[in-house]
């Protein structure tokens, strides 16, 4: 049974520059392989090697000119997709290093795994069945979805396991999965567009009738969200897992697995749409891709609104304890008020103050989510330590953030309804204010 977290204590005095001490004795020295710089170095080396190998493979497949053309066309949807996922993550923005890792994993490691595994499996099936055409179809509809979605899901799993503090719900799962898939689609689009350009070079195709133009229309214009849409299903599964308690172990395994299977199924249906006839692609696109895209978009935006409500509901406890001003919970629970606060700080104190306000907003949101999880029994044993860390970060930034947030709260506050006066108005008691009219005629000296 979930128990309520303890009421936050009052600030014990100025703590600027002094970290909050957590319980326990001195930290033990970690082994060399447990140090952060060793892990970061190993991961960066792995991604760099994967990037170099995938670069060589794609360039060999497309040629230098085809690679450059594919790169120039494939990069077009990337900023839009990254901006969309970053916008979804504005309530509690995750660290940029997580997103950079996810994009690099999708573009380098996952793409390399997919190219090698898909090629090997397709060749093996073609050799075993002596039917290259059926091997290509089977590889596209069965092998590719399983391999590619598993490779992309590995990034989501790694962030979930090793950056658990930054992975707290459905929106985090959607953002991590979507950015990973964006990186994967970027590399895949370079390969497809570069190959199409090489085909046009051999056949002399130009203009709208060229293979490059058709590939660009299908992959960049019509379906830039295809790979993110598939992998987001996996991210939602991990997001639901993050919302579950440690005691519900079956649920923590089933939901990510179900999300991965759904991603594979949708990916297989998308790849196999060409087998449904001349208009199979458009039928699958209209009947499944667009509606599911709209449904998932609504789900993520609805979840974001619920997160803002959580901020408004949980932070007043810290305002009562003196950590926040009374106006801050309202301002921090409104994206418009947050934006106004950052602009106010930038206008009056410069970009550094605006960044401090943005960090203050992020830490306050994390604090609200932490308390919300604690009330539901999901915060774990480290609740008190993490709470003190977040409160310390807020306290150190209060000088820059409080004036800006108070200003934003005043600007965005709804108008306060004025109580109607209990005396007669315009000759009739309460007329027009919802009061019952007087049962007698009002006095009028001009009436005969």
C-alpha cells in the first residue's frame, strides 16, 4: 500500500553553494570499469567505430556522389522531427546528452546492426530456397522489422536502465524512442536516396519521373514519421513500465515486450504494403499510419497536460514549507507562464539568468514528479536524498528565478471575479447580477 511522503521541511537557512548532505558514510572508491569517464569513453568509441563502418558501407553502396545527394535530402526532416520531440519534452526536458546518444545509436549502431543482419538473413534465405525474389519479400516483411525494431529498442532499454532518473513516464519513452528512430531513418534515407540517384544516373531518369524524386516523395514528404511511429510504441511500453512499482515485475516486463511486438507488427505491415496490390501502400497509409499517428499524438499531448496538472498539484506543499513562493506552483504548471518567465529574465538580466530560470523550472518539475511517485509508492528508498538534491538546486537559483516566475504568474493569472454589490443597481435591486428582482417598483422621481 502506498504511503504519503513526509511533508517537506522548512529551509534551515541560506545554503547557497553548499550541497545538501545525504545519509550514509563516505563513498567507497569504485572500480575502474565503474567510473563514468570509462563508460562514456567506451560508449563513444563504440558509436564512433559504428559510424565509420556505416559510412563506409553506405558510400560503397551509393558512391560518393550518391552519398552526398542522399545526405543532403535525408537531413531535411531531421530538424523538424527533433524539434517536435523536444517540444513534447518541454515539461521536464531531459538532458541533451541522452538525446545525442539516442540519435547516434539509431544513426550508427542500430543502422549497422540492421544492414549486416538483414543482408546476411536475406542471402541465407535466398541460398536455402533458391528463390531470390521471395527471399527479398520475406526479408522486408519479417526479418527487417524484427532486426530493426530490436536494434532501436536497445537504445531505449539502455537509457531506461542507466538513466532511470531521466526516464519517468510515457513522454520520456516517446521522446527517447522517437529520437532514436529519427537517427535510424536518417541513415536509411541516405542509403535509399543515394541508391535511387545512382539508378537514375544509369537509366537517365530526371525530374519528377525519376526514381530519386519518387523515393524522396514517399520517404521524406509522405512518411518521415514512419520509423519514429513504429519505435514510439516500444517507448510507450517502457514509459508504462516506468510508472509501475518495483513489486509489479510481470507488468514491468510485459508492457515493454508488448510495445516492441506492436512496433514490429506495424513495421511489417508497412513494409509489406506493396504486396497488397497497386494501391496497397496508399491503403495502409490512409487506413493505419495516419490514424495511429493522430492517436499517438493526442495521447502524448494529453499526457503532457496531465504532467502540468501534477506540477500544480504537488508543488503547493513546498510553497507552504517556504521553499517556493505562493505564486510559483501556478506559474510552473503553465507552459505559457514558463515561457514568459524565461523572456522576462533574459530581458532584465541576460541569457545567463534565462538559463538559470529554465533550470529552475526543470528541477521544480522533477521535484513535483518525484513527490507524485512517492505518494503512489514508486519513488524508492532514495526519495529523501533526491528530494534534498532538487530542493538544493532550487534554493541556489531562487534569486534569479523568483522575480521572473512571480511576474509570469501575475501576467497569466485569470481575472478574479468581483462579487456583485448587495445594493440596488440601475433602479432595480440586483438586476443583471443574478439576484432576484425587488418585488416592488424602484423609486423614480421623474415618473409621473
